[in-house]
C-alpha cells in the first residue's frame, strides 16, 4: 500500500481543526489575489498557468517520490489533473474576470449537489432525504445569490464559467468513485496532487500559450481596491499559500479528522473569500445575496455529508479520505 508519513491518523482533533482552518483560509485567498493580476493585464488562463506550474515545480519532489502512481493509477492522475486542477481553476479564474469572487466560489460549491444528481438520475442509486434537502437548499440559495428576480444582474458568461468550475469538480468526484470498491491500495493523496498539478500544467501550457503572456505585468504593481501591491507578491501568495500550503494542509486535516468534519471547516473557504473580496476589493454583496450564500453552503454541506439510503452503495459526495483527496475535494 502506498502511504505517506501523514497517512497515520495522529491524535488531537483540535490540531486537525486548526490545520483544516488554515487550509480553508489559504484556499479562500486565491481569488482575491488573482483578480488584481487579471485587472492589471494578465489573461485569466495565464494566471492559472502560473499558479499550477509554480505549484507543480514546488511539489515535484513528491511526484518523484511517488512515481509508482504513474503505473498504478494513470486514469486517476489524468482525471485529477485535467478536471480538478486545470478545468476547475481555469473556469473559476475566468469567471473572476466577470463576476464577484464570492459569487463565483458559491456557485462552485454546487458540486456536491451535482454529484448527488449524478448518483440519483444517471447511476440510478437511491439517496437519502437529507441529501435531496441539501440539493434543494443549494439551488434555492443560488437563486438568491444571482438575484434571479432582477433578471440575472451578473454577466451570464461569468455565471456559466462558474458553473463550469462546479461541473469539472463534479466530474472529478465521479471519476474518482470508479473502482473504489475493487480493494486496490488507496493512492497517496499528496502524490496524486503532485502529479495532478504536473498534468494540469502540461494541459494549460497547450491551452494558455504562456509564451504570449505579457511578462512585464509581473514586474509591476497591481491594485487591491486602489492600494498598489507588487504583482510578484500576489503571484507568490497564489502559488505558495493558496495552492501548495492549501492542498497539503487540506490532506493533513482530513487524515486527522473525518472527511465530514473537515468538509464543514472547508466550507469556510467561501466565507473567507467573500469577506476578503469585500474588504480588499470592495466587492459588496446585498443582504439577499449573503443570505443566499449561507443557504448554498448549508445545502452543499448537507449534500456532502449525507449518508445514502440504507442498502445503497456509498455515493461519491459522502466518500472517504482517499476518494476526495482533501476536505475541499479539489483545488480552486
């Protein structure tokens, strides 16, 4: 069995909760740091490429250490790299250029509800009533977030891109559910993340064509609601804190806690992102949007942690540690 030193579940739930909180805080700051770079002149795909490629280089030693995964789980590595890394982040960052950070992330949090829809209507496996309630709450909360009564006040393409991020995350959950009952040794999550970043970097290189990037932007400054900040500092935050630290602490927290408990803390990511965007970028949400966001998170939480109906196979959204890789389930 391929394991890492963090695979042993150590005592101390308080420490695990603290690490999960660090992961949520780290993930939550990615959009706030990326949006000023996009506003400064970088294409959203170029920002994603910089983030993924930089993180892949940092985690390259882990990829070398777990090189056996290339032979053991090639489909899982490809799926994680193309969907959970390249797909989710490309759609999310592209959405940031058109809609507020908090709205984009809240829409992405529909993924657990979408997974349950796949389980119920495509796989035709029963789900619990609590799971159905979670889906209904998430859909109703989303209607408040996008203010459907005003005729979708946000950019429709931005909303579509955010839904694309949720769809890519859903695709990864579904992919990683395949063959989990076969009794094969669970892959090391950090190894999967390292190779997923490498696969994502290669895919994004072909799509984003970084040689066309305006590299001079990184030598200049970007603005956080009018405050100048070195662009290189924002990029360093995105790569080292919002990606490498966020993924590693996410895996560690799930190993110390149950996936459900870690998932509760991970939902703070959307709250952190919304608050930071409010304070640092001046992106204010209305009272109905804030209330709708809370309902989306509640619905996603119920959908993610609900157990299936008795006698049914375990749905993806309620999967274990090795199935989701981290409390968040993917990078965003």
